[in-house]
């Protein structure tokens, strides 16, 4: 094959090379998918494929100028491309995609049809909210007996954009952190999270994602999670903290502002209490548990968040767990209210 190509005229060889380059650029990288396990987020989400988003879903537009929005699939592909370029040579899995809040419609020809007469070709649909996770299993660490794989997560909700007006920058959330394979809990840190990215193009998403990868300190994040395993929590302290968490949500606003933010909900606090007794991996043992186990009880409860609040609460779970750990070790006054 190579000998034959060398015998071609130079113009034809150049054309062949360009064809090969184009094929490579357009090819989908096929990588191993992790074994089937519980999803990284649950709540009211549904798992979908990238092909489904491309082939079965319409793309919403801005109402006043009919400019097209950045589609969910374009968002995923931009982040995937950035991951492939930044983590060159690593194993990058195909995205795990979950959606919610489906928006249904009809083509004009089907406006007057009864519901039971509708064909699949008569229907239109798109998802208002979407979240995806791209796992990089070749970058992994063992933290307190649990294997963690590097992962990249992106979230998009069209509800956050003003689609009734003219085209403006759209809002996206992106995070890079680790996935705990023991329980598929998300472990994120503040420097690995962009709460709000505003862009008007897929290229802008690509660049913002590269910037996030560049600012994320993997070693610092791993050390922070390892240190959680060095502090133990008694059952009395655990109950004290959960009681204060329940109380926090009912405090007057001015008093809440004097304390560190706490985004976990009452139902999730109840779930933490339940799993302290029943969780297979992080339940209390002989009346105590490590702060690493406490942290995973919170991130496990967070899997029941709506997808547009999931990443913010994941980061807050880290902030709270680290703050409580430092308060228990007498180094952090801000969180002392939770343990007094």
C-alpha cells in the first residue's frame, strides 16, 4: 500500500494525505466503556445516546431572530475534543449522557391529527436539560481504599437562557474531578468547576474547557480527599452535624449569611442519616466513621439532585466536608457552629 502511494504523482499523494487527515479528524474515537453500574446521577433523568441527540432531536432557536442555539451534542463534542487534546494519549470513554424535561412538538402537517394517529415522523422533541460524564480511566488514583477515575462533567439547561428574545450568550456548567468507582459518586473541587460559562459558539466552549483543565490542580485535589480519611467522627458528632444541617435551612437569612453556604436539602440530609445505617460501603462502624465516609454519604445523597443543581452541590459537598474536618481539628472557625 505505501509503495503504491509513493509511485503516485506528488499532487495525487498530497490529495491522499489530505483525505487521510480528514478521515482521522472526522473519526469517532472508540474506547472501552466501563462495566454497567449505577448512574453518576439519578433523580428524574433518563439515559440517552449521542446518536439519539443528533438524529431524533430538534435544536431550539432564539424566538426573535431564529438564530440556532448551541445544541447538546455540540456541547458534548466540544468538551470531548478539548479532553482529547489536553489529555492526549489517555483512554477517554464515550460520554454517559442523561437528560430530563423533554419538550415535545409536531411538524406542521400533523397539527390537526389526533394523538392516536400520530406517526413517529410527525413528532418533534428536544430535552430542556442535559448532563454528561466523560470518564478517563487511564488517570486513576486509590483514595482511602476506593478507586477514583478522572472524569469531566458538563451540564446544560435551556431554561437558563432567554430563548424568547434575540440571540445572546448561552450558559453552561463544566467540571473536572474524580468519580468514585465504589459508588459512582462525583468528587469535585472549586478549582475544577466553572459555575457559569457564557459563550456564543462551540469554539468558545472548547477554549473555556481547556482553560479549566489548565487551572485544575489534580495533586492538590487528591491530597485533600486523602486527608479526609485521617479524621474520625463519633456518632454523637455525626448526629450533631446532621441536626445543625436540618436547622440551617430554617434560619433567618441574615443568620444564614453569617455561616458557610450549605446547599444540601432536607430530603438529602434524611438520606445521609439512612445510609449511615444501611450503606454497604460508608455506613458507620462501631459508632464512628471517617470524614471521607461522611463526604461520600453526602455525595451519594446528591445523586438525587436535579441535574442543573447537581454540580454546584457536588462542589459544596467538598467545601462542607473539608470545612467540618478543619473545624474538628480546631483549624476552622467558620464551621464550628455545626459541631458545637
